[in-house]
C-alpha cells in the first residue's frame, strides 16, 4: 500500500511517498510470537490480543525503519534476544490485562 505524507516539509518538498517504508523487525516479532505464544498457558489468543502483542512488542523496540529509496537511517538492530524479550513482555502484559472484558471459557 502506498501512502503519501503531504505535509509541509522542507522548501521545495511538499510530499513524500512513504509506501515503500518497511518494518524490518516485523518478521522477527512474528517469529518470536509463533515461538512464545504456545508456551503461555492462559493467553487469551483472540485476534485483538494477538494484535495487541504485535503492536506492543513492535512499539517497545527501537525504531529501525529502512526506506528503499535514497535514504537509509539505521541503528544497530535489536538482537534476537531483544526481540524475544519485547514479545515476552508484551505477551505478559496482554495476558494479565487484555484489552477487552473477560469472555466465557469456550470449552
Ligand atoms: Zn483476547
């Protein structure tokens, strides 16, 4: 999906196409979620909770965006341990305080 950031920027530059900006950490976060979620016994596992874990984990990691065009701003990427810790912390947070009322046990 292509997005245009059309706010006043620097003189002569009125818009930036940001559709090619990717989140390089997203695959690592998803991989860590695949690994860690099955090990958490009382994790709700509904779509909202899964999305919350994904968002919280990504937001807790340092920004590491890579643009496919001319500018690449890069810090040392978080290590695998950093990503695992971020996902584990997000899982614990959502498990303890899901962002929805309790739902009846489906079993
Ligand atoms: Zn849930």
